[in-house]
């Protein structure tokens, strides 16, 4: 998301009063217009009507369309503009979409498993001072690793996009029996010293000792550094192009300051998720993070420049 502004004069009416715009722009997805009340401009400005002018500016600024905030509750509808295609709700959301279907013998990538192991869509966005992540999958979070079943993996973060996953956001399976499923605290953020890996050495080629190291599955060892807001859903239908399929959603957010204190330099990074078998992997790479000026700071700057305009007008 970016903040921008440009000047382009036009007249508009608000509350039966005529305004001339002097600044329009965007803060993230929110459009705003600042304007000067024509009636007030024609009078000699006093401190009293300057206050009225300031109030009018703020009211205008806040009249734009606000982006709905993300609520971490396991319902990802606010992330989506289209539930059939999984298209994200706005350009600030980075998305990887790979919705497959079929029975357990259906190939995904790099392994098999069809809808029951399908990683379908992974999303990431930054709002305010938090990184939000959402996942849609056909894999039941409550499926435990046992025999030929494999439980859910954790969310792995690779700063530098160099294949070394520094941080993990942990999912702890309440039905877990294996050490991978039972590791740590649900929603805990860990600085990871060791990952588990899946079954695949190359697409369709199984291995027990040469896993693909850029497909980490679950946290094996690490230090807990924070807690994410973390939620996951029960089975849902009505999404994707395969109408009979069931889906499960994960949603979480972590503090940006915590990420920077733990190795993030603000450049683009990868977020990865898969199951403990790594039958289907998914990766999303949020852009470099550019902090936005706070909206009130921007309005403050606008009012300050208005004061400057008034002084110049008075001097002339
Ligand atoms: Ca939600
Ligand atoms: Ca699917
Ligand atoms: Ca998939
Ligand atoms: Ca790295």
C-alpha cells in the first residue's frame, strides 16, 4: 500500500456549502479530498472562522471510503473480492492461489493427496503496525500425523528470500500425538533453530533423507519470542470452483516491531506453509514495507499548508 497525493482543483458541494479542492490523494485504499470553503475564503480570515475551516477539512478527510479492517477470527471473507477465484479484496494483499481438487491419489506439487492435502491460497498484507496472514486449504487442521495421515505444518518466514526460514508461527494440533504436531504453544512465534521437512526430494520423488530444504514443515526446535493473534476454522463450503469441496481457513497477525527486532530489515520476504508430508506447498512474498504517514499527520500537514496559503494571501 502506498500513500500519495496530487493537486487538481475542482469544485464540490458538502452540506450545502461550496468548496474548492486543494489536495486529493490516497492513504492506502482510502481516498481523500481536502477543500476550502468558498464562502469562508471570501471573508477576511479570523481565528474563529479559521477553526471552522479546520473542522470542515477534517470532516472532509474522514468522509472517504475506509478499507474494512481484517479481523483475526478464522473467517477470511474480508480478504476476498471473489470467493470462487480466491481473488484478493485489494491490491495491498499479496496472494498465491493454487486451488486443486481430486481424491487422495491426485498429484499436487511436489506430492499427492488431492483436496485433502490441497494448499489453496495464501495471503499476506500489512495494515497499520501488523502483518496479517491468511491461508485457505482443503487440509483439516485437526487431522493428526499418524500412519499415512499427516498433520498441518507451521507458517515459516524467510527473511532475505534466501531459503533459510528464520521465524515460525506455530500451529499446535489439539489432537496431536507426534512431536511435530504437539510442539510449543498454539499461535506462538518462534525463532527457529531447526525445522522438520517433508517426504519429497523432487516433484513426485519421495525421500527419507534428502528433503527439499526450502519446504520446511513444522518447527522442530526454537525459542519463543512472541504470540501471534491466531485463529483457524472448521470445515466450510461455498468457496473455489469445485463446489463440493470443503475448505479450512487460518488467519493470524503479528507485530511489525517484533519482526524488525528479530531480523527483518524491511525488504521483501517469503511466507511458506505446507503439511508435515509437504505434499502441497504454497509461498507468498510480501513487498518491501514502506511505512505510511499516519492519516492525522497528513491532515496536520494539510492544515499547516493551508495556514501558509492564508498568510501568503494576506501578504498579497
Ligand atoms: Ca477474518
Ligand atoms: Ca482445492
Ligand atoms: Ca494447491
Ligand atoms: Ca532467510
